[in-house]
C-alpha cells in the first residue's frame, strides 16, 4: 500500500482552461506579445551588427521625421492594405486563400490588357483597368472555389498551385506577346499617363491610397454592419449550425471567395498602375505572404488591417535602408515579420489558458 | 488461479457484504469553493468494496466536483480522505492513480488518430514501444473479457463509436490498476441499448471486487443498477439510501427539493394535417440507405412522438425534414404550401418549420458568438432586425433581453457573453426561445431533454406543450420512451428506417417496446 505522506506543502504551477477573457485583457495580451516579438527582433538585429541607436534612427526617427519616408510608407501600404482585406474576407469564411499572388498577377494582367490594347476612351481607361483587374482576380479564384464547393477539393492546395500557373502565364506574356517593344526587356510597355494612378500632390502619394481607404470603408461596412457580415460570422464560427439555421453557407462562402479574388486583383492594378507604371516580372512578390500575415495579426478586422499594413510597410521601408547602409539582407525583414506573427499566435495560448500557483 | 495475492483479497471475505462491511474509501467534511461560489459544503461520502454507488443530483448539484476532488483534479479547501482506514492526501491525478482511484470523465481524453492500445499505452509509458504494445494488448484483452467488453484495440479511436470510445476510457482506467472507478454521467451520451450494456459491465466490475461510483441524474439508472444511492443538492448531501427503501417520487423530491411531476395531458384541439410525409426514402452522404419507407401525418395541435432505438434513421429523418439531406424518393407536403420535398433549408424555415436538434452545440448554437447573436440569427434571416445593408443591433438586443426573461434562460451575465458558456439546460432554452420566436407551424424536436436535469427538462416539455396548444404540429423524436409516453398524442415507432407501427395515446408501453425491437 502506498502511503501518500505530505510532509511539505509544495506550491506548483497549474495550467487551467479559461472560459472567457474580457476584450481589453485580450488586447493587452496581444499587445504584450507584439512587444515581445519586437524585443526579440531588436536583439537579433543588434547581434547582426546594427546598434540600438541606429535602429531607433532607422525605424522611428528617419521614418517619422521625413515627409519623403512617410509618403514611401503610405505608398507601400496601399497594396498591402488591399491584400490584407482580400485575405481577411476569405479567412472570415474559413476559405484559406493562399493564392493571393496568383490573383494579384491576374489583376495586373487584366489592367495591362486594357492599357495595351487601348480599350475604351482615355477618360474611362483607369476605371476600366480597375474593373478588368477585379474581374480577372475573381476569374482566377473561380476554379478553386468551384472545386471546393462542388467537389470538396481543398482550397489551400488548389489556390496555392494556381499561383504557379499564373506566374508562368505572366512570364509567357512578358517574354512573348506583351514584351516591351521599346526596350525589348521582359516587362510590359510603360502605361500612358492617363493609365497611371494620378499623384495626390504631396510627395509621391497617389490615388492608390484613396482606393485602399475606400475599400477599407467598404469592407468595414460589409463585415461589421451589413446582414452579410452577420451571416459570415456564423459561417466562421460554426458552419454546420449556420447551415442548419438556414444560412446558405455555400453562397456566403462563394461571395467571400470571389470578393477576395477581386480585391487581390485590384491590388495587382494598384501596384502596376500606382507604383511600377507597368507590369514587371516580380511586382507581386511577397504580397501573398504579407496579406495572410496582415489579416492574421488584425484578426480579419478591416480597421485593424490598416494599422498592421502600415506597420508592415514601415518595416519594409526601414528594411530597405538597413539593406543599403548596413548590408543587412532583406530576408531579415521577413524574419522580423515571422517572429512577430509567432509571438502573437502564441498569445492565443494565454488568452485560452491561465497559469496559477496552487498548493 | 495464480498465487499472486490480489490487493482486493486483503479483506479475505470474498463477496461484498454491503450492509456490514466497512467503507474502503471515506471522504468527510469536504468543502470546496470557487471564488464566492460554494460548490461543496461539508460533504461526507463513502464507498464500500464491491458496490455500485450511485451519486444522484441535478446539473450543478456538486456531483462532478466531489468526484474531481477524489480524482485529484480539484484540491479541497477542507476535509479529509481515508483509503482503507489510512488518511491520504491527493494532490494530483497521479496520487489518485497510486491509490488506485480512476475516473472516466464526461468528455473523453483520447488521441483520435491513435488506436485504443496506443491511447492506453500513452498514459502508462515504459519499456520499448513494440514490447509494451504487445503486452498492453494482452493486458487489455484480459481486462475486457472480465467485464464483457469487446473493442477493436487496433482501429484508430476516431473510427470507433462513442460507446466504444467510452469502453477504451474505462479500460484505460482499469489497466492503470484502478479498483475505485468513478464514471461521470456515463450513459448521457449512449443510446438505451448501449447504456444497458454499460450498466451490465459496471455490475461485473463490482462483482470482481471493485468499487464503482456511478454519477448520474437518471432516476431509473440509480434505482435499478446501484447498491446505494447518495443524493446531492446545492453542494450538500441530502441523504444516502438503499434503492429498495425509496420510491421514484421520493427520490425526485430529494433531488429537486420539491415535487416536480409531469403528467400526460392530451391535446384538445387536434386539427387538419399540417405536415404529410409520404413514402420517404433517403441515403446518407456515404450512400447507405437509412430511411427506407417513412409515412406519417402530423396534425395541427398535436404532438406526434417517434419512438425507437437510436440509430434507426431518426437523425437522418430530422435532416430530411429540415431540408439538410435530400430525399431519394417520396414527398413532403406542408398544409397551404403544398409539396416542399425539394425546398431548401432556408425556405422551409420561412414556411414556419422550426427544429430543436439533438446535438445543440454542433447544430443549434455557434458557441463562439454571443447569446444575442445566437438568438437573433433567425430574425436576421427573415428581416426582422434591419435591412440587408444594416443590422439593427439595438432592436436585436432588446428582443434578446425579452426572450431571455420569457424563456427563463439563466446564467446570462451579459448579452455579449459567448453562448458556449451557457449550461446544457440554459443553452437548450436559448435554442427554444429562438426557434419559437417565429411562431412556427411545425416544430421538430430531437431528444430535447438529452443531458438536462429534471427541472430543465420539465421546462422544455412545457414549451413543447404550449407550442402544441397554440396550434403547432410538433414532432418529437426521442430514444427516451418515458419522454415519448409523457408528451405524445400519437406515437409512431421507427425501426430500421421505417415507421413500423402507430399508436394513439394512451398507448401500451409493452406494445411500443415490442415494435421498437422487432425485425420485420
């Protein structure tokens, strides 16, 4: 017989499941995780030879005191906001769109098609480019969403693989029929001035930021106060229950997926007509990953997506100068993003659990 | 027989002597509070060798809390525990295991892709994987045979039924060497037939010299399958009695502190047929034909009970009626709407067909969303709360407040509280509040009292009767024959995917039972 004698009363840590955490505490937990991620990133950057003072200068002082840098951050943020919205609305329907890059490529192809073949009168050219971009992004989403809803094909695989098809089709166009006849480089002809998003008149800012803000307003309305957004919450939370209670889950999912494709397409238009003034071989790189990351960190909330996109954009711009002045590889910027994502993901654990001393 | 002395033979008197023998496990003066809430108030409980001891009480009476203390999951604030006369301190599940105390919880703790033998090995690691796997297999087979269990130990647990998974959990506890075995509401998730098999196995466990605590809120289980009954209410022990000394009404009074007795009360206003089901056939998504030939009418102002052993197509029938599962042939006719066989789920709801599903956490509530959202969803769908472009949150919330009050949903601290935090009975009341908000003409209720205590299930039954009395056609599917007999005006018996017999209330219970198990 084992006697369980208890001469000393040890204190030990106990892990308990938490039923509920108030919103403000959740916000603090996420903010704290974010801070931890930043601290880890700072340590890594310092180890790779950038002093603390230099980091402060590059990431805070130079960015926020120079109008040129502020505008660079905002210009970069516009397409990031749009891809963030694209990922956010798809994730809200639990449709895991990993194919944002492919849809961005097709959006740019749609816009470039209008520009290259001079479709429509000049004053309608830009709106037509935007519409074609949205339509092509949606088109590129149509096959995965059809496969998902009709045949239960996993959309993670199908959207991901569609990226490769899109990329190779892009190369075909740029090395073939749409190659720039002027320079003979593998990129499209430069857009005419009325085919580019006009400058806003302050630094390098242009209308892509206005488009991004308008789309944020649209998504905020759609997700937060329209009936569709209310139904989407149920599809997100419990699709079986949603179906049983009379929500047409397939229709709601279809709309979210197509909207996601259209938004990515518009992002492709914003990059090509707002930043590059043409379609290049590499304009889309990184937007898929960034979009997913932004939507995740912002918990699919359209307003939070703006903040996170601005943060990611600041990282990218500061990362460019780190690259130039300190020979830090650009991969470091992606490393920082990844560290912060992991920290915020880990904070979920503390939201769901509580650790306490017990006797 | 082996010469190795079993620990159980220490008392050396062979079979259990229930009235005379000293308790082998005693808990005295156990007190446990959570914040301001006193879950256990000076509770005494004991367990004798070879007995099945039923611990009876409503949801929240403190039964599970008490057992969690002895299993080492909760630390008591005060009180002592003696095992075989020695004072012990149980600081964690491993202490409990060393004392040979094992508990099977309501929610199973199994790794789904692993087989039964791997799951059991996981909680008792040691030796090389292959070796211990084989040894474990033998060990399990031996224990299983002792109590008449058959489980395929090499299939992934995910592919086992709930009843089989439960057996794995019980075997896990036995392999760990437990001879104090605590089963927390073991029959709540089982069908009648499976429950009966389990209760037989529990008896065998006790006959082998183990002591079993059967935590339950089911009266007949306690009365027919235990040696002693301890009743708890509000964190205290009301009394410990022998089953032969007590009648069901007395036991009910002990459980709820007052008499709740439900009496059958037939419909006065049965009218025209509201829903007609004709030669219905349907297959599950995996192609298996489960509904073979279902015909029945439900009139306005009556409750049509569908009795039957679980798994005879009841779940699929609910899905077909609500439009979630397509028919292969046959027709559904709704009064004034005509043929609705091919109407979508949302259309049927707009025609006034409401449903209270048996698995409310999966099919009736979105646990992560608020009480208010869960209540309002049906109203949002029919346009009661704002237009497509704008949800009227204020209207939604005042309607929620009114419904929470009217349907007596307790435990709602705020409207934004997640629905998952409601207890079973209150969650069910919320579902009923929503489903009844549109004054439905047809109500389909599938096992509406599953997991509810006496008081909550009486409330649910009253809601069904009041729906009937205002003229709704109510279809009640239940494996609980008592529930069917109590509420139904007419009773159909479902067997192997068909309605095989129909009775008018008051019906002969024996005849219904016969139709339930017949094979033609």
